[in-house]
C-alpha cells in the first residue's frame, strides 16, 4: 500500500510526553502514536508529492498559530478519544491549504467546520473507548479546568508508511515570522 501524508501542528514536548505516557500505560498502539493536531488531512496529498511546494508556500505566508488544548472528549461517532484543541488561526490555515490544493475529493470533516483535536486513542478492535475516556478525564483533568495555551511556529509534514503504521514527522515547515 502507498504511504499517506498529513500536515500537523505539534504540541509542546511536555504535553506530548504526558500523552505518550498515558498511551503507554494503556498499551495503545495506533496511527496517533506521535501526538499531533492535524491542520490538513491526507485528502489530495498524493504520493507523487507535487503538492509540497505549493503548500509549503501557503504555510510560509501564514502567521504562527496560537492553540489552546483542553480536556478529553469522545467524538460523537465514537471513533476516538481526544483532547479538545482550539485555534481559529489553525482553521484559517486549514482553509488556505484546502483552497491551494483544491483536492477533487476531501473528507466531510474538512472545511470551515474542522474540529481541531489531539487524538489520545483511536477506535480499534479490543479497545474500550468509554473506559479510556474515563481514564483520560482523570489524567488530563487539569486541562479541562485550565486549557494549555501555546504558539506553534512551524507545521510538520507527517508520513504513514501504510495501513497499520504510525504518522511520523518527516519535515518542519516554518510559519511566517
């Protein structure tokens, strides 16, 4: 199978370490192994890589992204437990990337209604999301009380080698300034 790509904002190292500790404690192994907030999902990001230069230019013209990460939630469709993420600037960047790429087809969750999030665990056979949501609510209660605010100064191109793989950082694209 062909690899897939996405563009993401990475959380601060301390938060990434907390997430990885939580995942390890619950023996979680899925594509979200490297904590990230997707700003452009894989639609239109073809293996030919001819889209990279165009999107790198969009990123270079966009200001850094203030992001706030809050408490754990479960997607209404039951596909993942995640930490809430908020940033109107990240959604604006997402829309600019989508506009520059103009994919023939894109995911229904892409566009103005993009729900930014930082996945903790993805739905898989043998994984009980309701139990993991409860555990995450305990572990990350501080973020529900007071979201963690930080500024992202670069976007990370991430690559997954194929089904069953994880998205791993490939390169950093600096934002403006």
